[in-house]
C-alpha cells in the first residue's frame, strides 16, 4: 500500500464522497476510485459501501477498524518527511579517570560544547578497568586512562606523556638541605601510579613502607597536603595547578634516578560506527589543541592518524 492510497482513503472517509475527496486531493474521481480499489485488494477487505440512491459512501466495520491505523500511518509518514528539517542531536559518550577529568579534560569539554552546540555530551568518571569494559561493550565512545588492560576489541593509543615531580611545603627541612632523607616516609601522601612507579618508589625510598596515606587520584591531594610536614610525588601538570592554589607549596624535579614518566592513553572501540568515528575525530582535535598549549605535556598522539587501527 502506498502513501497516496492511504491519503485517498482518509479523504474519502472524511468527506463520505469520492468526488469531493478527489477534488480536495486535486485528482480525478476515477483515480480516487482506483486507489481505494487497490487498497481493498491489498488488504483483502471492503472499506466502503455505497447505499442505494445515495452519492455518499460509508465505512464498513472493517473500514472503521482500519481508520485509526491509516491515521497513524499518515502521521508517521509525515513525521518521517520532516526528519530532514529537524535538528538531530548527536551524542558523544566519554569516560575518564578522575585525574584526567579534573586536571586536564574539563577545559576541552567546555570548549567543545561551546563550539558544537548540536552535540550532546555524556560524561562519566570511572576506574581504568571499568573504562576498558565500557569501551568493549560499546557503552562509551572514548576512554581516557593511565593504565592499560587487555580487551580484545579496544584500541589503545598513547595520548601524552608528562614528568613527575616532588611537591612539598615551603620552610620544611628538605627545602634547605635538598637531602631526600629529610622527607620522612610517615609524612608522604603516596599517589598510586602503577606497578612501574611502585617498583621505582621502593628502590628510591626503601624505608617508605610506612606512609601517612595512599590515594588513587590527584584530586584528593589538596585535602591531605594541608599539614606543612607532608609531601608527595605527582605529575608536573598537577603540581603546577596546585602551586597556583596554595602559595605555601613548592615543587622540584627529581633529577637523580628520576621517577618514571606518566603516560595517558586514548581508548577507542575497534569497529566504530562511521558517525561515531567522525565525532571522536572532532573531539580529539580539541584535545590535541589543549595538549599543545601545555608546556609540561608531551604530545604522543598524531591527529593525522584519523583513528586508524
């Protein structure tokens, strides 16, 4: 059955007269009658009956039953024709570890939303393991992590690398001696940064089995670095931001046997839908621009890759 047949049926039902319905549709009466006949043949039922001596037609019981269905079909057809005129909002789903969300990605999010008002954002903060699983299950489109896990359909690309530095309070003993033995292990705010960092830390600070506290995210550092005796090792980008927030803090590089650099990774699904791939490329252009503006970050991702495998 065609749109023309449904439209003609509804017009005849409304005017109860084939000639009047034909006039309203700007077609001949014979064309209108042919459409109704074809529709009845396709459905296998009689839709109208003409009473003797009357020019008008009335709906049969089957026609009455079909009427609301035809009205729905016409409405759906008209809505479908309007899709091209609608503003269709596209959605980009992103998950990141807390540190990257708080200290790096928030600026990119805001700039991207301002420049792309037709794209809806779905953002969440998760642990690295959960982000890998979300990508694997296609529940998110882009993931940002600092540690990798095996996932068969997840592509991991190095995004940027940054150095780690020592963060301590002004006036502490270490500021004047520069002797690492003056950094007491019981005053350390230990930031977990992966197995490689843990091994380095055990070698560099062999007496550090007793710590003040161990935390899993940079965002908690301001809460625990209030004591003037406390110290920590964190990424340089985080340290620079905290120096702006707390003028009592100081930072310095560890040049002798330095800690491992921290790498941030981009996670993508191995077989993305074309429109998702386009959105990811658009957002990653914004991220690359943000990385290039930050002197402490070394860009590892190449925009020219265009998300190739």
